[in-house]
């Protein structure tokens, strides 16, 4: 579902990423049509979950960002599920350059979605959040700043 580095990215409408700075994990995906389409059905579900949430400030973007974060922290990581969540988030916010920054405190996720002006900025922002070199932030690869 997601493109590998150097393959099929010419059709990408932009990039979306999730970063968990506290855990040193992240994922950046090209917003290819199949990534945007894969998450389309998730938007309505995220709206319903946000409305039913006990958290007063929960919204669909938080649900999608949190689900993307949870997908890359499972063992093994669920890259395709995370990509679909990021595609849904990009579609929901009508953004082609975004980074979902997620901090985890026990079972609580604090999600902030940063919309950027240019798709090229996504790689730089993720690198900064994860304290990685920009060249090491590759599309469709689970990023682990803790690996040597």
C-alpha cells in the first residue's frame, strides 16, 4: 500500500508523518492516491469515536493521529495501518504536508497535528523531532532514533 523509497513517489500529493519524540519513533509516508483512499472510511469512525470520548477536547484528528502512533508502536509495527491513518488525517484536514506529534504518558496520548507549508518540510520536521539526520528520514520506513 505504501511506496518504498524511490518507488512510485512521483505521484505523491505530499507527505504525512507521525512522530513520537519521547520514544524516538516515527513514520513518514508519501500521500499517494492509494494511501489517501485507504484511510477514507476511517474518518467517519474517528468522528464518532471523538464524539463518544470522555475527553472534552478530543476530535477526529486526535483519534487518527493517535491510531497512527499506536500502529507503529505495536510488535510488530503495523506500517500499512499507520499509513492509512495518516492518509485519513491528510484527507480529513485537506493537507498535503503534516506531522502528527504524539506524546505518550502511560495510556494517555497527547496529539498535536502540525500543518506545514511544503511537503519538503515534513522530512526536516520529523528529523528535528526525532533528533535524526534529515538523510535518515526515509519514506515508508519505520524510523527508530534509538537504533545505532
